[in-house]
């Protein structure tokens, strides 16, 4: 199982959209679980779903929290148990949509500490995202979303990531085109462990 942690420092930069697009791309290569770890259940609202778990072909989606924004100690314990149980199902890929500024000290993040990390940001938050990325061991990809036409990101700001992708202001249905290289690379990594 290859886990991909989608992280960022700010709401509204496209983390959930990137996570969904990656999960859809990977589901064409193998069984894929997309986990919504956001307390706001943002992915769930984006998909317009009411249920906590659903599957479509090789893609399954899990909403970790039942009540948006109202998370108590029992909710966290239940979420961790739920994750441990669902991870046992033999997924080829797991894509995790995290809440903003998630840290490895948080038990929900720690359980996926050795995942490939994909950081999503917008232009104004590149520096803070790079600072934030220093807290994670596997800097796999940096996706700078909503880049204005003609804007060039200084190379020195892109950090040490295997993939550095800039995405212009586009219709979200076109995002898969920009993420194709990541999907192919993760599939290749997975084949080495098969």
C-alpha cells in the first residue's frame, strides 16, 4: 500500500481538489482509498455526499468525522480505530486529504507519517508552505495552484521536491492533466513493491 498525504498551510488552495484528482487517477491503476481527515468534511461537501463511506469502481472514499467542526476526544479515538480498520483492507493506494497545518504531533497525522507528502499551496503562501514542509520527511511533490497567467515562480522557492508543479487558474476537471506524472510515478513505485 502506497500512502499519499496531501498537506498545506491554508484552506482554499485546492488540497481537497488535488487529493480527489490524485485518487481518481490512481484508481485507474488499482484499488484506491481517499480519506477525508478534514474536521470541516470539506471533501464530503464538495462531493455532495451524506454517507460516511462509499465506493465507485476501484475508488472508495471515507469521511473520518461524523459531525463537521465538532470533534471531541471520543471522535478522535473512533477516527483512529476506523483508520486502522479500513487500512487493513489491502488497498493499492491511499490518498489522505488533511486539514490545514496538520503536524506529525497530531495522532491522526502520525499514523500516516511515512506517506509520500504532496504539499498544495497558492502563490502568496509558497514560503510558509516550504517552512511547513521541513517538518515532514518525505517531500515528494509541491503543487502551486491558481498561478496567475505569466507569473513565474522563482526556482529557489520551489524547494527540494521530486515533483514541482504549477497549475494555472483552470477548470478543476483539467487538473488530472497536471497530475499525470505524479500518478505514473506512484504507480511505478507501487509496482516495485508488488
